[in-house]
C-alpha cells in the first residue's frame, strides 16, 4: 500500500514524524510531499518528494513534473492544467499550487493523507484531480477555532468534507467538532497520539519536599497555550510563600504580554524561559522537573503531556479539547478548568502536601495510562486498520 503523507513541511511535527517512522516499519511504502525546510534522512520504505522553496527552482520543478505527467497521462495533464489555471489566475499562485499537486499526480498513491485540515481550502483542486482515496487528520486549531474565525474556511470544510474517504481524529472531542462541518461520523476513527517506546524506560525524580519545586510548561508562544494564566497562578503561589522554579520551554519571540507580567508580578527570579530545546534535551529537562503544567485554553491532545506521563512526571492540565480523555483528576494526574489560575495554584499546593507514596502512585498510574493507550504499536495497528477500511469500504 502506497501512503502519501502531506503536511506542508518536511520534516513535520513530532506526531507526524512518529507516524512516518511507525508506518515505514510496518511495511507500507510512504511518500512524503511538501517543502523541505531542513535536511532530514529517512530509512526503509520512505521516499521524499520535496517542492522547492526558491521561486526559480520552483519554476523548473513544475516544468519537469509537467513533462513527466504529459508522457505518463496526457489526458490528466490537460485536465490538471485547465483546472489549476482556472482556480489560480496569477502565475505565482499557479506555480505554487502546481508544485504541490504535480509530484503527487506523478506518483499515484493509494491514499493521500492530508495532515492539516486547512489544506482542503488551500488546494481544492485535489478533489477534482486525484483518483486515489483521501484521508484527513483532524487536529487542534484547524478544527476547534480557525473555522469560527474564517467563514471561507468553514464553507470550504462544509463543501469538501463529504468528499473525504476517511477522517483521523486525535480525540473524541475533535471528532465531534468536525461533524459540525459535515464529516461523516461513520468515516471518523479516533487514533490517539503515541510516544516512543524508549520513554517507558525513563523515570523522573519525584518531589520529596526537600528541594525547590520544579514546574515546567512546554509549547510554542501562542495565545491558546495560556501562559498568562500560568503566570497568574505563579503569582498566587509566590504571594503564599511557596518555594518553586517555573520553566517555560517555548520557541519563538517572547510576547510582550509575558514580559510585562514577569515584571509586573516580580517573578524574574522564579521564572525561566528557554526558547526551544532538541527533543532529547527536552526529555532530560522533563525528567529533572517535578510537575508539568499545561495551562492551554485549546488543544487536541498535547504530546508533551503524554511524554511527561510516560517518564513519570505528574501533570496538571486544563480540561480543554481531548485532555480529559488522557488525564483523570486525582487519579493519574490533575485537571482544572481553562482560564482558572486560582485552581492551578490550588492543585500545585495539593501536590506539595501529598504524601510521597501517593505522589508515586499518581506518577505510576500516569505511566500505566500511556503504556496502555498511547503506544507506538497500538497507534500503527489502528492506522493500518484505518487505511485498509478506507480502501475496502469506498
């Protein structure tokens, strides 16, 4: 089975890269499409067909791929040219879209798996040109709030979702959101994220109370990550005389709002911001922390929560998106409502006052949750069933 994976960029997010690795090891032939943003090598049955970023190189790339398609299937070539020119009046837009679509048409996958829902608005031609099955992953912002802010995007979803052969949802919550835009419930399969097997062999040092409490949050700087609510909670803890260090690991420019709150709350000595870490370094940083805080107002299922639980770090998470499908309050972690810094602070204090054996039990149950529901083996088995059902039922 030839599976085309399109995410826009090569390499892509942790979830998608893990998926590619797992599918490759399961005997699928994986074709990657998108712009190559950095050098990366894949093993086994993975072939990358990157679209050039440079404009001049893109022109030559489109010409080369056009010639290939003409000799492979002249009827499809003329249909492609007519369809793409009708929808892209400017040459720049034409070459941009052609650079994405042509290599896929030339390689004829069995299933074209789109990783981001907005692609259906960006490249509507694919539904007219592709004769393969189309799968779509449903994640986070693209489903939860982007179509609420963009009426054209919402309309594109309603128009194209009925034509999609299968939907992968990272949580039941996102599956429910997608159905509002015409996704057929019978075509949706919930497949959770996974963590690498080697994480289960790692263990964090649980907080015993004889050192400063180390709290960590991980995620890009974006309003939906809720960092200002986390800093509100840190201010409450500081005012109560709680001894702690809070680390934010986030890529990108630090927002003015965050810098203002650090100064306003006088948290400079208690809060450290690290602007990005390699994955191996991040895992080591998680292991050296006592508590992971996810203060987000919107998520699918946050990978960092899964990784923290896998290595035995207790978590406090908001109940946004699908997070309550992972963390059960006071069982394998702690949950709070979104935009509720007072309860975040209360949960931190509760954790500090919990007996060590109870902390150990909390961390163990968190680890067991990931070992049972979020393993690579389970994820790939479910994706295999998902792809086979698309080919069989359509």
